C-alpha cells in the first residue's frame, strides 16, 4: 500500500496561490502535517496534469475548501519527487547560509560599533556571551 499525501490546490492569491502544496496527511490526534513540496499552478493549468508531471497521481476527487481544494495523492515517480525536494532543500540551505551570514555580520558590526551587548543579545534571542563570540568571529 502506497503512502498517501494531501495536495492542497491553493487558488486564493492572497495566500500565495495559485500553487499546489503537497503535504503529509494530517495526524489525527494533533492535526499536524508537514509540507513536502510546492508546485506553481499557472493560469488555466490542470492540477492533475501538474501533479502527474511532478511524479504524483491523484487518487481521489478534490474536495473544495475556502482556499481552493484538497485531493489525496500518492507518489508514482519517487525519483522525480526526490529530485524536486532535493533542489528545494539546496535552495533553502543556501538561503539559510545567506541569512546566517547577514545575522552574524550585523551583530558583529553592532558590537564593534559599541552597541549594547545586552540589547543585541535580547534582540537576537541569544546570550550576551554569544554576541561577544559573534563580535570576535568565534563559532
């Protein structure tokens, strides 16, 4: 039996649509679900075709929601899906590295400019000791 996922077909542009967000099926106890992949849904595009090209098969009819629709899907081409999520992961890692460098640079510069270690630590959510490490380029 194949693992099933929930494909959220978001048509509400105020929520970033139109796009498809494939997620794990919500946990029955907590309601928690994890985002697996997102795919743009061009104007007039058929979500079934977009999902098929991305390695998914719609296994049921879509249920209408306030933001679009939700359909049950299963993976039929895991290689294509893994390639997609690996690419998304590498982009996220690169963005994290860029943001981390910015964070370290701004805090280090502020410390060298004489700003308050206590205020900077509070703003950054770290200890005073950590902002001194950042100032000195340690860790």
